[in-house]
């Protein structure tokens, strides 16, 4: 998939807008080289809207080595390790210095399925943030890379209508669980459970 990536200016907007705008777009990974290229349509995301969001890693303006990329330029990857075993991929949003991002929660696998299966070893391939990172070869080495020019990029895809987008509370967190910042495609079998 050689289509041009979405420009960094797309991400320099309110995080909720970016989250909705990512649905239907394609996440492409060149990890392992072009022959191992993998890709999937983004079907589920969550917004983490900044230092006032208790579920955001930078809540209260916390700034640590782990969260440093959250403060970086919009359109870069914030990749972090969780539960001592899983990587999670986020797209940094808003403006540089303001810590906000969109967590990519699930993909509909489109390309490189054999590579995804080798990496994962089991199904489902991309239903959940840790699973999609494993399937696409995403690890901490990609923390801070450009989503426009790096080994990970997000390209155009079929955009859903407003009616196709479901809004609900975020999942898998313990703070601000009732905030309606999870967005996913209605009736998609690829959404995380």
C-alpha cells in the first residue's frame, strides 16, 4: 500500500475529532520490511483528551520518560508497554506540549494476514490494542515515529457516515470510565470485546 499518509496537520485538532476521523482509515506497518507489510482498517479507537482526563497517562501534567512522546508533535506514535507484557499504539493529537492521544483499539485485517498470523500465533488478529500491536509488529522501538513518514503510517480509507459510528464509554481503564470517548464502527465483527 503506497498511498500517501494522512498529513500531520490532521492530528493537530481536538482529540475527539481526530478519534472519529480515524475510523475507516488504514493503518499500515512496514515493520520487518515491505515483504512483511501488514495493514488493517481502523474500526475502534479511544480518545485520551489531556491532562484534565484522569485516564490519560499525563493526568495532572505528569511528565515522565514513559509519557514524553505524549507531549510531542501531533501525528507521531505514542507506544507504551502495559501490564508488563503488551504494547499499545496511540496517535498523538492536539498541539506539541499538550499531552493527548487516540488509542487504536481494533483493526479489520486487510493485508499481510500470513505475517499477522505468524506474529500472533492465534486468532483474533487485531481485535484489541495489544493484539493489533503484536500482529503489526509494533513495539517500543516505534515510540515517537512519524505516522506520516515512519514505518507506521495511516492512509485514507472508506470513511463511515455519522450513523455508522457508535459512541460509548472507554473500556479497560479504572478512571473516568463513564466518559463517552470510545468510538467504533457499528456491526463491525472486528471490534474488541
